C-alpha cells in the first residue's frame, strides 16, 4: 500500500476522499473488528501525534488513538484542550 500523509498541513478532506482512504486501508478486513483495527493501524502509521484537531469546534491536541474491542464505541481519541484538560 502506498503511504499517504493524512496530516497534510491544513488540507481539508472531503467526504468522498475520506471514504476512499478508509476503503483502501480496510479492503482486506474480514469483519467489523478487523476494519476498525485496520483503520487504527493506518492512523498509527500515518498520523504523527500529537496533532491538532477540533472537538465540537474547540481546538484540541490529539495525543492517542485507541480501540478497546467495543464495536459500538469504535475508535477513540484522547485529546487535550488548550487549558490542559483531557
């Protein structure tokens, strides 16, 4: 798989481009757990942490991605606010 830089300095990804990336990363997954784990692996390989993000319009620093095996919860991201709260 060709490496893609997901955190390209301020690039805005449209929904179709993101769907294409997700399909590329998860094409060989056999089930929902494998799809989630493949997506987590792609994030870990292609996103340098910490990275900037937004949660409900508030700027945050993303410090970790995780999956604890709960498909309904899916992937989680640990984020820190500007004031240091998690």
